[in-house]
């Protein structure tokens, strides 16, 4: 019933949002007589803010049309490399007539970014993709909003997530370097572990960023909620059926609007202050700051529904049973054994101020991947970065990306190193870059 009430509210607010948008322009357009009335700038700003607070946010686009390769701007075309009911594998194909840039691109490593299926769309990693395109061939998982998947497509479990990742890795080939951001660090580690256990080729490198490999370490508010409520509580309090106005009508989901409410509730003061600053920017005519606010919240407010089976599996497996670190996780009947990974180099990345995945949660992967030589294991702490800062924004571009780039480059041709000396920091990868 809650989902239906939400849809009713959204439908009622939609005309108001459009009215607020039109009225805002009426008080700001230079040819409108209302724009010259007292307080017109404040009225226009207030109406614009009302519009943004009441409108529905659609799935954003990547809008990446070019990339800079060696100082040359090359064209980028988004292609669908593989399509499955709950996910598309996208490739950002680069094109150029510049022979020098073309020669460089042919030698670039291939990267698969596994985006989170945790409420936001894969476009949240737009900045990640844009940076990687300078020096890599880039693929990314684009998860489908569960409310758009018809019931006859069947359920989607955490095991299916792992299977999807394996299929994508096989499709791209063993030369791939896998980067997982936040939630997918766990299923990605499982997928690569199972490939290794079955004697299949594994990726050259795996980079794990801000994920709950071991959610017991430095638990955050997100972890505490999952650990302090029973599985039965989640099943009966946050799972709802998709209304009839969507293709996935009747599908059980964890609605995106609930996840969004949780995100906002974690830092309500910060969001309130941000919206007030946006109002002041409009009044002052600071278009650049206002555009930055719109760009961020157009992405932040666009959410998707998650399949109920997958959501509940994740709560139980990752945050309640800690099955991966306890060595009790079975995927499609097969035990997940990270210790079987031998030839894939490992880099873990954590943000100093991450309030979603606490300190040590991602680094725990090193304790599990005992089959990887310690000389091929690296960790990097991003000073001053929160959760989003490790994959988006200035710190990602200036601090994290150079580390990821050098780590991937240094493991494209070298043979697996032997030995089990103490794990080195990520910066050591720079000395082996080729």
C-alpha cells in the first residue's frame, strides 16, 4: 500500500511542480513584466526550489561524448555489449582519425566497472568513467530498475548478480581489469573466486573501493540497521509490490524512494543547508554554483527499485551472516573460496571519512585472498575523502585515479609474483608501472 500512496502523492505533485517551474520563469524572464516587480528574484528562486523539491527525477544519461587521449579529443560512443533482463553491459567505444591517439588506445588496458545496485543508477559513476576513458577501454554494468522488469523475467537473487558478473568477465576476456565500487565488492569477489575455483581465467587485477567485505569492522549507521533488525523485519516492512502503472507490476521490490529517504536521513542538515545555498545562489545570480547543485541532485535524487530477493539476500549474506568472511557462502551450491585466487592482483581503497563503508571493511579482502602473493596486494587510504569522494569529484581525479591507473598499468604484463611478504601500500605500484 505504501508504494501506491507514494505514486498517488507523486501524481498529485506533478502538476504543482510544473506550475512552480513555469511561475519561476515568469518572475525571472527579462521580457516578463513580473520580473521587474519588487522581490521578483526571491520569488523566482523560491518557486524554482519548490519545483526541484516536488518534481520526479528520471534516470540520467552519461552524456560522455568525448575523451582526451594523450592531449587529443576523441569521440566516444555508448554501446550495449550485452543485455540481460536485469542489467546491460555498456561499452564506451572510442573513435579517432588521429593515428598517434589510435595507436595509444589500442594498447590501453580494458576495465570493467561493476556499478552498485543499491538505489542509484550507474550514472552515479559518470566521473569514474570519464577519468578512466583517458587511459583505458571501459565497460560498465548498467543495472535495470526492477519496476521496469516484467514478472515473467523471473526473480533476481544475489546468486544471479554473481552469475551476471562472471558472464560479463567471460564476455570481455581474461585481459579485463575489474573495478567494483561499494556494494558490488562482495559479489565481485565471489564471482572471481568461483572462476578461480573452477580453473577458469581470472581478471588481471581487481580494484575494490569502499565496500562491505567485512561489515563487522567499524560498523556505520547503514551496517547497524542491517545488523540490528531481523531478516523477517526487512521482509515485512520495506518490501512492496510495484503498482500497475509500470511494466514490472506485481514484482516485489525494495523501492528506491525508501532508499533515497534513508540516504537523506543520514545527513538531513547537510541537505537542508545545500538547498538553502541553492536558493541564495539563484537570488545572487550565481549560475555556476546553481548548475553544480542541479547536476548533483539530478543524480542523487534519481533512484531505482531493487528486486526484493536480491535485497533480502544481501542483507542476510553480507550484513547478518557475514558469510563471505566466515567461509560459509555458497553460490548456486558452490562454496566461495577467495583463497583460490592466485594470479589476480588486488588493490583496496577506502575513504578516511566514509560513513557508509567503515574503515577496514574493504581492506578485509586481503585477509581472505591468501592465495595472492603479498607483493601483488595493495591498499590505499584516501585522506579527507568520504564515500563518494573515492570515485567522484576532485579527490577521485587528483588522488585516487592516479593510483588506480598505475596499479592497473603495472600488472598488464608481469607474471604473478611469488612470496608472502607483508602487504605494501598502493603507492608501491608506481615503481613497477610500465
